[in-house]
C-alpha cells in the first residue's frame, strides 16, 4: 500500500481544485441573496475561478518546469488554502470574486503538476493503474461538486463550501511533503512572459465581453471595447509565439486537423459542467428545491461519471482513444437532449456516462495526436482548453439562459457536443509538424 501514497496525495490535490469548479453551483442563489448580487455578478463567482485557471495553465506549467513539480504542487496547495479562507470570509460579492481568482492561482499549480508527478512516481503497469484512478477521481471531483455544495450550503451556510478546503489543503500538503520525492527543474530557459501577458489580455477580455453581453449589455461601449481588446490580445499572443524559441504554445500543432478537432472536443465536453450552473439555478428558482435536493438531483452525473471513468481506463487498450472521445462527447450531448424530453436525473445519468468515457480517453487521444517531443505541450493545451472552454461555456450559456431559460442552454450544449463528437469520429491522416528547434 505504501507505493500508492503519492497517488493519494496527487488525487487529493486534483480533487480539491476540480471540486471547486462546480461546488458553487447550488450555492449561487444563497450567495446572491446574502451578498445582494445580480445574476450577472453571480456568473463571475464560477467564471473568475475557471477564467484564471484557463489564463494561467500554460504559464504555470512553464514555471513548474523551472521550479520543480513538487515545489509547485506544495505552493499551489498553500495559495489554494489561504484563498479559500478569504472566500469564506468575503463580506461582499466583489471580494468573493477576487478571492476566487486567487484561489484559482493555486488550482492552476495543482492542475498542471498532478499528471506529471504521477508519471515521475510510477512506471509500467503501476503507471497505467495510477492514471486510470487519477482520471476517475478528476471526473468525480467536478461531478460531485453540486451535491457537496448542496449539503454544506443548506446545513452550514454557503461559506462552508470554502472553509472546508482549509483543513483538507493542510492535510494534503502534509501528506505530499512526506511521500513526494523532491525533483529538480527540467527547464532553465527564459520564461515567455510576453506570451503569458498577451494570452491573459485576450482571454480575460473575451469572457468579460461575453458576460456583459449575457447580462443584456450588448450595445454597451464597455462590451464592444472588451471584445475588441480580446481580438488584439490573441493577435498579439500569436505574433509573439511565432517568434519564440520556447513558446508557451506551439502554434504549429494546430496545422494538424485531427489535433485541432480533439482540442475542440475537449472544449465542447466542458459545456456539461458549465450547464450545471444554470440547471442548479433553475431547480432552485423554478422548482423551489433546496440546495441539498438540487444537489441530489444532479448526483446521477457524479455517480455514472465515476463508475464509467474507472471502467473506461481498462477499455482504452482495446479501442482507439479518438473513437472513445467522440463517443463520449456524443453521449454527453445526447444526455442534454434527454433532459429536455425525459427528466433531469435520467439525462444527467447519460451525460455522466459520456463524461466518464471522454475523460480518460481525452489525454490519450491528445498524446497520440501530438508529434514526437510535443506530448508535454499537448497536455498543457488540453488542460487550458478544458478550463477556458468551461469559462466561455458559463458565459455563452448564460446568454442562452437569460434569453429563454433552460431549453436553449440544453440545445446549445447538445449542438456543440454533437458536432465536435461527430468530427472526432471521422478518420484523419495526421499532418507532420516540424520538430522543435
């Protein structure tokens, strides 16, 4: 059993940061009532967390290579725990949003180091087992958030969903210090600060503009400026990355149509969790359910996702990861449609199966599509895409929710998942990307 202690520490850290991507969904009505926040402001409680994660994934991954994985993991736990305390003590919505952003800084460090730490700690069959458990726990962490958030919010108040992170982060840090071996930095080159800044400008401005538009301010000059700045930011990022010897993002990877399709699937799959924000709001405002009842209604996704992820890890050896990813995304989209025609729990169960299949297959599919020597960067692209996709998903689905309620939310999520899932199933000849200099 001693050999699995590093896996336990890494999974605990990953569970914490993923839990907090969805744990606030059922607490939003209570937060809004206590802190006198509008729907537009409440969107930023999950958005500030996932946006900072998306913005920092590439940069923190590069920094972790320079600091050492173990040091970055422990630093991430420290920041995450302190920011969680600040979230629970927040006296107003602005402070809560800011503290959530800081919390995501720690979450980004946990996200980018977890998989690499497992690869360093395990070999052969043990590595395969560790990775299967890791992805199963990842799926459980994101999916079980609404249930955990519902119980804590109803019986202890919304601040409890943040306070509970503090002792858990301390316990995980104590375990990690004992069982994770110290490592040395693997990169000593110059950090691409300009690329990180340009990407942050583009990403933050885009989500800000979409969030303002979703709250009915499409004609506002602030919205227009935010969207223009996002275009400028991404253009500047692309220009900088083409000139860097060691860029944060190797743009040449996207010349491969198959790789681009897989990245699109990774983004589309996150709409499932983005939709949970509005399903939870609908259950509590339109169906008058309490936080616990709403969390239990969403529980089928957590259960089926965890069970399927555990099973899918064994199946990956028999089928193409690309095919499993396409099937998983299609099932997630089908679950959204079933929620329109049947009941929310039945549709969520089908969506959970899709999430459970797509999760373990996603990393394998991206790694298989990446050229030799680019697997690490491909993993960084995948992580960033998933977080950024969820952030944009909350903003875009917020527009749909305010326009027509839950029905357009399901339709948009199902359409995106259906199209990208079908594209993933189309066989493609992989394009050769030049080796890095």
